[in-house]
């Protein structure tokens, strides 16, 4: 088994962290990178999910030290309507809730965005109760090295992520933006726990400006609510590869046409498509730029199983492939940002001639 790519990435993480700590530059959330003025932004997907359990203080801190310009918290509410950061409101795969007998009776099945889901849900817990849980690696069979950190980090609130981003900005002498995503906003409105009012309150309370916060969602209605608050923040319309935003009479494919992009440009500044939607002969990147939109591609990972066939190395799905080559391809195409589980590799690929 070839471990060389993994060792190389670990070394890159250390080098990138050192470089980040030394950088005096300040980044703009609506502009270009703090590291190279002409380079795309590196967005730490859930922090640095390739190296630490996602959405934890350790993941966000590692991501920034490794070179991330923005950090991404996915937002879901608690029973007492506090925004916390989890990939999903169902938390059996990202916390140790199943090992807490006091919460055994809260395991249930719900229909979220038309899909039946069984487990434990943040909206059934108060913040105080969620704080008794600890985060675990969501993909233990893929990233078993991350399981050593299981049980060491608590669930964060969005406010705590904002505070951490500001502390990291001060530590590294460059502005780190938060990049919150509203998760299942239609569902949460339907159960009386709308995300947008509390998100807007946190943004206003912290006086977050356009260099400190960019709001994203797959659901246009959520972004319209944020836009109506006139916060002056950039908005990012995320785009799937099939179907359409839940509760909306439009498909993602329709949204990615020139006419659809012009409509998005009326309320948003960015689109966030899957990276596969940007590979020629597809013209989405050029069409979006023509509509005045910036483009941030998701989600870049280093493991073979997440890479296009031409960048895979060896036959082990969980081993690292040639992630550098994939970044080089998309950087050359002209993307404005990359959303990545491995910000160290993304930053190194961008910053190394």
C-alpha cells in the first residue's frame, strides 16, 4: 500500500499552517485571496473535514492555519431556537448521541424535505442538552485517522464560530470570513423554527460586514429572506446536480442556463455548483461570469473515490490520488473559489508556481 500521497499532504498541512500564521495580508470576502491577489479563494468545507471531525473548533482552526480564507458552518436549530453547526439536523452520524442512554427515547423518524430519516434531531434538544454530546468523524470508513479525535469536541453554536473566526483573523493577521449555509430552511419554517430570523439577528448583533460573512443556501427563498433584511452581505446560490431546490418550481438544470443565471444574479453574487458541472464542454463557468456571478466549485477532496478517474492513483478508494492536478485544472479554468475538505492542498496548489 502506497502511503506517500498521505505523507505528502500531512507535510503540506504543516507548511501551509506556518505560511498562514506568517501572512500579514487581509482578505476580502467579495474579492480575491489573501495569499495571492490573483488566486481563487480557498473555503474550508466544514472547517478542514479531511483532517478533523467536521464542524468542530479543531476543524475550523486547522483549516485556517492550513490556508483557508473562509470557513463554512452549516446551520440547524435547537429546540430553544439557537443556531448550531451540524451538516444535518439528524446527528447520529456526527455525534455520540447513540451512547447517551438518557436520550434513547428521542430516537425517531421524521420526513425532512420529502425523505424519511431516522435518528436523533437537533430540534428535539435544547442547546444545554446538545452541549453534553461530543462530535465524531462522519466518515470513519473513509477517514479512520480522524476517529482518534472522536469525543474531544463539543457542538458549536454559530455565534461561537463567529467568535472563533475573529480570533483566528487576529491570530493570523488576515480576515477570515464565515460562510454559513441554511440547511433545510423550508422544513424548519414548517415546524416553527425558521433559520433566517436568528441568522439575521446574529449577523446584526456582531455587525458582520461583506468581508466577514457570505450567506449560502440551496433554496432561493431562504436567500430572498436574507436579502430582504438589507444586510449588505454577498449571497451564494448553491446548485445541485439533479432535481431542484426543495419546495421550488424550478430545477437546478434550469437555474444553470443563461436565463436562469441572469435570474440568480438579481439576488445573489455567487453560484456554487458541483465541480463536475464546470468541466468542458459544459459552459456554466463562462455563462455565470457573463451574468456577473462569481463561481465557487464544491466539493474538492483528496481520496481516490472522490476524484475523477484520470486523477486517481492506485486501486484503494480511500488512498489519496492526484488532487493537485484536479485543483490545477479548475484554477486554470478560472473558478473564483474552491470548497474543499483539504484547504492545505488547495492553498498549496494555488500558491505554488
